C-alpha cells in the first residue's frame, strides 16, 4: 500500500540522463491512505527540506473544471420564494490548472479536458514566471505520468523535479482549497449565457483572488502541511 511520497516516483534528474519512468510511478488506482495523516505530511516535509537545500521553489499543482451548468450553493432568498437557477442542458466544459507557491499562485484555463499537451503548456508557463529550479508536487493523474510529459521533463535537464502526492490524499494539496474558494465564494450559482462569459468570469475571479495574498496563506493553513 502506497502511503508516502516515493523518491523514485519523480526522478526528473534520472530521466535527464536517459532513464525512463517506471510503470509503477505515481499513485495507482488501488492505492490506499495512511491511517496517520501526520505521517503523510512528514513525507512531504522531506521534500520541503530537499527544495530548501537545492534552492528550488515548491509548486503544488492540481486541476479542476467548470461548465455552463452552475455550481449550486446555498444562498439567501425572501421567505417562501425558493431561488431558481435557469441554465442550458447542453454545456461545454472549461478546465483549469493552478500551481500554488508559498507566496502566490499561477493558473491557466483550457477549453475541454486537460491532457498531456495542456500539462506541458502549464509547466512552460511556470518556468516563464518563476525563476530558478522547481519542485513540482502533484497527484497521479494519467496526464502527469504520460510519456509525453516525462519527455518534456527530461528535456529540462533537472530544471523541474517532480514528486507525487500519496494516494487518496487531496486534502494535502493546497490547490484543492483554492478550487473550493473559487467555486463557493467567487462563482456560486453563476449561470453564464455563453461559454465565453463563463471563461471571462472564471478568469476574472482567479485574478481577483491573486490580489489577496492572505488567501494563499489560508490555502496552506487548511492543507496543514508545514508550519507557517
């Protein structure tokens, strides 16, 4: 049973010298949770020390999505008048990727699903905006473990080191709390008339959130990974 971050799961350095990612890398479909969440956080703390020793910036990455169908949340209404949301039953999806550092977060929006090309575009986005070497921590999504993504990492020659979160441990990823705030507080019950309107409002909401540094601290505190 996988319970901690495996040092072999993210060997971008080894890939740079010609070794391939093993098929067992990342969290498998049958992975289980450790009984002690503190031990999971301790495993990730080892990666924090690694990042500090090598001067790397830690970036937690995750994906989420929206559609023209509204994210329904509890709201206020006059007594006896139940709120009604009207929306189309044929809707397109909007996917999002975000990376949270200690002080900021970075995002990209994509129409449709996120696959290997979108993951690579986002990693390039991070390299353009974050100076120095990166330690990326993410889950075992198939796109994260694809040959195309790992070939891109090999080409970076150690600029990006990748580690995987323990299986079934989304609460350890601060980006999960970013998505929760985005949907619950910035876009609750929003019924876009068009896909373009959804994309515009979603991007504006994330930009508003970026102007509030205390939110990033709150995401880290909720993940309860490292003392702030």
